[in-house]
């Protein structure tokens, strides 16, 4: 334990420095978690968008085939 004001100030400065470093590390960890969460959500959204685009393309192709079959007089259903 410091007996002088200078020693007490040095101890307080060290304690503040250690606490600031812990807080900084914690903020960094949380920022990394937030980044990972956002990447995961973006990936899931992209997958859903790709699936919906594929479904729409398949539906359009089926509708085109149906229209072609009706126009040709084919009773292929």
C-alpha cells in the first residue's frame, strides 16, 4: 500500500488502466459476436432469396410449358 499521495495516484492510475483494458477487451468480444451474428443472418437471408428465386424460375417454366401445351392443342395434363 502506498504511503504517499504520489504512490496512491499511481495505484489508482494502474487500477483505471487495468479496468479500461478489461472493458476494451469485452467490447471487442461483443463486437466480434455481433459481426458473426450479422454474417449468419445475412447468409440465411441469401439462402432464402436463392431458394425463392429458384421456385419462381421453376414456376415460370411450368407456366410457359402449360401455355405452350394449351396453344398447341396438346391435352398432356
